[in-house]
């Protein structure tokens, strides 16, 4: 089973970026955690991060026929990008939306998520643990 983990803009700055919201662990720490969970689950995982919407869209398109599931934190593009939603709908690969913070309890402009319509689940407010929860959920539904 192959899983793609995609992170959007500014998530490369984890640890440095607003640590009171996103914590002190770095992006490298996150990737280590994801690889540990993936090897425990016996799945192959690829992790990618980009600050560019088009890059994220290209990676979603290229995942067709290659990956069985996607874990996606689109970061700020969550609240703006119909293009990401359309890409997810086009490839129709089971996708779990992840947010480190609980966007539901934050600013009004973070209340909309376009990608959510194309996702099988949303995990938010669990910090970096949310990626692990998402991965476990994805693997469980893909195995069924
Ligand atoms: C985020 C929440 C978004 O609103 C924000 O723009 C991010 C990170 C999160 O993981 O909590 O960059 O997706």
C-alpha cells in the first residue's frame, strides 16, 4: 500500500512558525514520525511539501495510479483553493484532511475548507499526532 503525505505552504517552518499554535517540533520531526508510523503499519509513504499551489496540484494529479491514499494538510490553501478540490475530485483517491490546529476555533476566514468536500475524513486540533491518526484511519479503510 502506498500513501502520499502532502503539506502546503509554511509547514516547512514548523518549530519556528507560531509555536504557540503549531508546536516546537520541526518539519523534519514530523517526517520522522510519519515514517515511523508507516513502517509500523507496513505501508510505503512518500512525504512532500510545497509553498506553491500548482506544485501541490501537480503532485495530486501525478498520484493517480501510483498512490492508494493521500494525507493532505493544504495549510492556507484549505480556505482558498477550489483548484485543489478539483484535483482531488479528478483523481478520486481516498484523502484525509489534516490540520495541526483546530481551525474550527480560529479566525472566521479559516472556517471554510474547500478540500473537505473531497475528503473521507478531517482530523484537526491534535497537533502533529493528527498525521498519525490520519495515516492509521486511511490504512484501516483501504484494508477493508
Ligand atoms: C493549518 C491551518 C491553516 O489555517 C493554516 O493556514 C496553516 C496550517 C493547520 O495545520 O493547522 O498553515 O492547516
